[in-house]
């Protein structure tokens, strides 16, 4: 058996995806340490892993609006939101994350490492260690290689000279937007004895493996995908904290069930959530709307809609007919895994890009977070009445089921660990 070290930050949907792999490795008899924020201690231990916490690096809790120190929802412009995440998590504390990772390696002597793609300092430390290591991409692939589709804009793949020119412009824009992250990242790299990089996202490809936690058929796979980048399929575990759902409606209720899930972290969803609930009230459906990070509203929902703090997706989705969500990768892939059409309302981060992929595979629609109640109702009616959306979602469900069966994520991590001799028991 081998020893693994995972490094993880509490960023919302990234957590259950990566802990799913750690859990299955632990279930196979391996020793798995997870270096993460203190708020994740119970989730880590529930997964059968051994918890370590950051001591030099900052502590984060993005699920709690009051405790959230990143607060990327405060700036109004997407570049400012990205800068906030970069300064607080990705690049600003790079040296501090690197020190903690090297200390954890000394304490746990792992055969292999798994590093959250949000933690650039942790990736640099893994590179310095020369241990077998993988960067885990918990949303669509976004490293700058030939033929990649720039992330963050909800773009479709380039199909022409004009499209390739568009991508070149977007890449140049990304270089400028993330230029602030280069000094702290390179400071960490130089302190580790590593050469500086010219663009922060070069760091994403410098470990022996990059594992993309989604289905290849879902993503826009670049033509120049490096050989060490592997698509290993989505990780469909729910977080440990939502409650299992029990339907308040009779078993023979005839109206279709629509789930509303706008994420576990706050992104100013309040008004959009209200309009979605109003739209459900205008349709012949049953609506289940999860509040997530939102406070209980002062307004009353329509009679056909139930508001709950949270609900475990695995217990709701088998009964649902459609999903309205923010476009978080985990929620989208879980919905598609159940063959459900999705209405994506993106608020930031990777959500526009997931929406673009949902539309490209024909399994749903994208609408603005400023969409009117009438527009939301119209889009939902299309998803429920036009069979093509459900057919496309069912095709994607077959792909996802295959990926789940093959479990390439665990196979890749075990293969990495096997390149070093196992520690003595």
C-alpha cells in the first residue's frame, strides 16, 4: 500500500471532487493525508483520510459568507473578482503554501502528491520535491496549450482563422489580467530553487501528471493537449454537509420536479434566486430551491415551490426533470449524469464556460443572472417540453457512467505512487 498527500483549499465545488478520489484511495487500503483548511477537518476524516492543516498559509472558509476572507463577490467586474481570488488564494500566498506543503511532505513521506489547481504555491513545492505528483483540474482544462479555448468568457472552440485570432487576443488579455500574480509566484519558485515562469498558468503543466476531473466528451479538448494531461472523468460525490432529501409531495404527484441549486458559496445570487422561484410559480411544476449560502428570504415562495437550506443532490436528482443552477462544474455534471437538462445562470468563475459546454452538447441553455422572470420561465418550459435537450443529456449520462465505472483518477494516482518504492509498514 502507498501513502498519498492531497493539498486542498476550501473553494466550494473543488472540495467534494478531490475528496472523492482521496476517499476511494483510502477505501483501497492506502494511507491518505489531506492538507487543507480547518473547516474541512470533518469532511476529510469522514472520507477515511488523515487531516493536516495549513500553518503558514491562510485559512479559508468560502461556504460561510461571514467567515469568507476572499469575498470575490464584492468587486463588480470579472477582472477584479479574479484578482481577488488570485491575491488571496492562487498567487499571493504562494510562498506560504509552499512552506506548508514541504513541511507536510517531511512529516508524511508520501509516495505521490495530488495538488488542487487553485494552489500555485503548492504546485511549485510539489515540483521542487521531485515526487510523483498530479495537478487536479476540478473544472474544464484551462492551461495555455495549442488549440485551447480561453476560460472565463463562455467561449465556444475556434473553428476558423477569425476564431483563432479571437483566442490569441483572449490569451493576451489573460496574461495582462493575471500579470499581478507573476511576482509572488516567481518569488516562491526562486526561493525553492526553481526557474521563474513567464506566465502564471505555465505552472499548471509542470508536474508529472495533470488530471482533468471531467469527461473528455464534455470538455473542449485542445488540439495540443500534452501527453501527461489525462481526462479521468467527473467525481460525483456530494459534500458531506447537505441533508438527504425527503419529498414533501405525494409519490404520485404528476408535475415534473425542477431543482434550483445556485452553489454553496455566495456570489450575489439573492435577486436571481427570487426571480427563478417566481418563474417556477408560473409553471405547472414542483420546485425545490436550495438556499445554499443565502439567508432565508423575507418573501414567501409560490405554493408549488419548497425552499430548503440544502439537499443532497444524490437524493433529489433521480426524481427531477430539470435543473436550474449557477454552472458550477459539480452541479452540472451530476445533473447530466442523471440525464437531466440544465438551465445555467452563471455568476462568475468557471460558470460561463460550463454553460458553453452544456449548450455545445445540446443538453441545456444559458441565461443571464439578470434574466427576467418571464425569460427564465420560457427557458425552463423549453427544457421540459423539447425532447432534444433530454436526449442530449441522456447521451452525456452514458459517457459519464462509463467514466465512473473506469475510475481512471484512482488508477492514475496509484500508477504515480508505484514509481517510488512503497514505505515499509
